[in-house]
C-alpha cells in the first residue's frame, strides 16, 4: 500500500513537471538570447522542416547575408525558387528580410534548442515550426 502511494505521488510530480516544462511559462524560459542566436546561426546552413516532408535550406552567412534555394522542395510553382536578403539579431529574436520572398517584409523569430542539432522557431505572426542545424557555409 505504501509503495503504491509513493508511486502515485511520484507520477503526479513527474506529470506536473512535464506540464510546466511545456506550458507557456516554461517555453519562454528556454528561448535563446542574442548571443546564443548569433552563435547558433552565423555561418550555418539551417534546414527548415516543411509540412509536406523534406527540408528547405537557408544559408546564414557571417556577413549577415541570407540566401535560400527551394528547388529541391518541389515548391517552385508557388514562389520564386531562390532569393537572398539580410538577417540580424535584436531583442532576443532573429530577424530577416528577403529581396522578394514575403513581399520583402521583415519577420522576426524566437528560437530555442530542441537538442544539439534542432531548433524550434516561432515567427512574430505566430507561425511556428522546427529546423535542423546543418553544416558550416561561407561565401
């Protein structure tokens, strides 16, 4: 009887902890700061997971230029397949502005690490997703 009670209390504690970790309060504590964002993205290829499967590669160069190529995604009929622009970090968000994608409107993203090679992102308009941190890139 005592063992069952202890097990139940342990389970309640574990599930309460899990619930907190995934509540809004828990999520906000895990977002990357300016330095962490810069260190994570600068000079890296980031692969955005796309809903239909596959990945969309974006290159975040050291000089704050960004470029992307959607040719391998099969989505070329929806938008211009390649574009470039600028990226910067401010107020613990990564921001980017493309030359033509998104009508050249800037968007900012909060980022947090899922694990060593994966990120969760949420854009300032609420759109969210995941990405994989890839290889080093240079221009």
